């Protein structure tokens, strides 16, 4: 078992996970594909269950992230440290001490609105979206960009837009995508894969606070691959000082050249 304190700046999750993801071990695909479970441990004082961490496991390997702890986990959060030590002495693996179970998959699927009826929620608590839909909960209608495409999208308040271009040939197809946000600035995120779920956390490049931008495949290599590309556009239509939602128009042009 490998464990890491959530607030450990030296050997915490931010530094542990990257090298572990490069390891090749039995069941590694299953390991990283599964949803983390909650490590509930009994509180000897109250008798209630407390959260001792979040973990993934396969036979012979477990990775546990411990909350409320830094580098010295046993000193920062003693009860979970004591409990996983006992679990390993007695059972050689972490044990679920919650009678209602430790999986959060059902809860995840509920929070994803059962994929908004546009996909399937898997055993890892993540959505697999139907064609034409994207987003963690499959709620974003995706638009396929084809030659001479033009459309104006009206929005009210904060709004995400999703676009995809899938090339017809294996070689680079010269094209220009123009995005114009008429009233308010937009943030644009791009990933060089038409099947990707691109967002503010997962992208290859970003163009922030834009009003009018033309993206040429002749200048941007990410728009020129055989896998196509995905674009997510966010318009922050909110006046926070007045706490009011604002109207906007997003104009999209796509042309092969």
C-alpha cells in the first residue's frame, strides 16, 4: 500500500500519482479506471464512522489519500493511520468498516443526473456520452464543424459550448475556425482529439478573455492532426457586482481553405 497525506507538499498526491501512473502492473488499467472508494473508519470516541481517506485497490496493490494530513500522516490524523495498520496486520488489505458500504458510484451517477439521459454511467461512476453530447454529465450538446458552417448561439448567463472537427482524410486539412463573442469575453479550450472531453482542467491549449479570434490549422498544429480536435468555449455572462445574468451572442464560422 502507498498512502499520501492530502496536504503533503513534498510527497502528496500531486507528486505520487504521476509516477504511479507510469507503472505497468497487473490490473493497472482496472486500477486507474475505477472510482475511488471512501475509507470509513470507526471513531473510538463517538462510535460513528469518520472518513479516513479515499482509495483505489486491486489485488496486492492499494493507493490511499488521507485527508487532514501532511507529510507525517500518523501524527496529523492518528485514527485512520492506526486503522489501516490494523487492517493490514489482520487482513493484508484495507477493510470497509461502513455497514452501508464504501463505494460512491451510485452517488456519483446521481450527481451526474444519470448522464442527463444522453449517455451511460459506468461502474467507475463516470459517464460515457452518446454521440453528439459531451461534458462530465453529457449535458453539453456538441456541434460537428463542417465546411461553410455558420451559426449564432444565443445565451443567457454563464454558458458552455462544445465543438468538434473530425477530418475526412488522414492528412492535414487546412481550415479556419472563427469565434466571436459579441458582448462579453470568452475562454477557449482546445484538445487535439475529436473524442476528447475538453474543459478548463483538461486541454492542450487555451485562449483566455477573447472577443474575436480566428484559429487556423496552418498555424496551430493541434488543429491539423488525423484525430481531429475538440473545442470548448465558456462565456461568463454574469455581472457579479449586481448579481445578474447577462445575454450574449456567440457567432461561429468554420471554413475549409
